[in-house]
């Protein structure tokens, strides 16, 4: 039987696994109060660690997290599409009904020039509308 | 350890539901992993208010990152990794370090220690007063754990309480396996020395 005490790592591993490597170590351990005491101390430590209660939050974590998850936006903003289509329809109807007036106002203008003016007007209207919708959403989000 | 099986069918099912917009599936994911995340947050962060903010931040990050989750690790390991890194970023911002101002207690071979070791062996053999001893031991170990640096506390908890493997701890912390083993060895040794010191003081 060896008189050399088991090293700290061997003692720790024994306390965790309950296994010693080789007959020599086992024989020393069985006859050495000091090594048995150190192993028993480690077993106490491990048991004490296992006895520690698991910490817990004093609030409902899932509820708080779910509240903060942003609502998924629809892939196509159907409401905006409908509003724009409706506006374009109204503009088209008004333009069609007032075509005689436009004829007088734009008399002498070439078709391409008139088209450019018309497209520019429609573009400005669409950009203003989009800007208005964006501002509306920003204000709603700020309120949320 | 059943909680941490890599690529479990339940993980896939829950993640798919969340990606389809089912928030109740994400609630289930939080409930499944809350214990592990709580352990990490409590061991690394001391401030109660900050813990609350960080816990929410961890799960919001996990939610945002879920479309990129590849199932190469268990979902709980991945979320624990987010928890560890989020806490680490917080500590770095606050200029705290994981192993700050900490010195190991010297292992002194005194007669008193020998006496205590003999007594521990005798008590273990006789199994007397286990209730009182257990309470006393739990309290001493609790105090001793609190004196450890945050990283040691976390490793001890992940290995011995949550029963994670070295590989899983390595995935979560990003530390090499040798470092994890070394830190665990030193932490256990310190806890043992503290326990013996306390038992000696109380003339066990």
C-alpha cells in the first residue's frame, strides 16, 4: 500500500464519481483517514451545492416578454392599397368629368407635356398621402 | 439533462410554430428554459432591477434570432448561450470582470483540519443528526458560493445543479474545455476549504 496521499483532483473525482483508478489508490484510500476525510468533505460540498434552491424571478417573465414582442405586420398593407386605389379612382372620375375644362386650360399643350404635368401631380399626391400614413403610424406607435 | 437534448422534435415543433406567428409557442419555450436562464442571470448579475431587464432582453434577442437558429445545438443551450453573452456584455459595459479581485484560500494542513476531517468521516459513517447538519451545510455552502467570482458560481451551478456536460458548458460560455475543468476544480476546492474552515470555527 502506498503512503502517498491521493492528490486533490483524484479526491474530487472520487467524490463525484465514487470511482478510484487502480488497486493501489483504493487500498490507500481505505486505510487513510485523511484522504477519506477530504473525500467526505467534498461529498458534503457537492451535496450542499445540490441542496441550493433554484433562484426564481418574482415576476411573470413569459408575460412580460410576450408583451414586448412587436405584432407581426401583414405582408401586403391591404388597407393602404385600397385607399390609394380609391383615391386614384376618384381622381380619374373627376378628371374624366372635367375633361372639357382641362381641354380649355391645357389648350395648345402637346399630349406629352400634358401627360408629364398629370403624372407629376399624381406623384406629388401619392407621396403626400404616403407621408401622411407614415406619420400616422409613427404617432400610433409612440402612443403604444 | 433531458432538457438539453440537441435537435429534439419538440424544439423543432415549437420553433416552427413561433415562426408562423404563434406567440403561445414562444411562451412554452420561455417556460422550458426559464430555470437555466434564471440560474445564469442570478449567478452573473447582482442587481435585481438589472436582472429583470436582462431576462427580458435575453428572450427578445432569442425571439429575433429564432429564424436563424439552425438546430446544431439544443434550443435551451442556444438560449443559455444568449443569456451568458447578454450578461457578459452588461458586465463589460459596467466595467466588471468575471474573475475580479479574487484569491483562493490557502490549503493549510493544520491539526484542526485533520480533526475536522476525522469528524466528518465519523459523522458520515454514523449518519447522525442529518437534518440539522444538512441545514447547516446548505447555509455554509450558500455563503461560500456567494464569495466565489461570478464565473465560478455560474460554472458550479451549470455543472452540479443543472447537470450540464462539459461540452454543453463549453458551448454556452465559449471557454475551452480545459479552462472549464480547471475553474470547476478551483471552485470546488475553495468551497471545501470554506466548509472546513467553518466547521473548524464551529468546533464540529
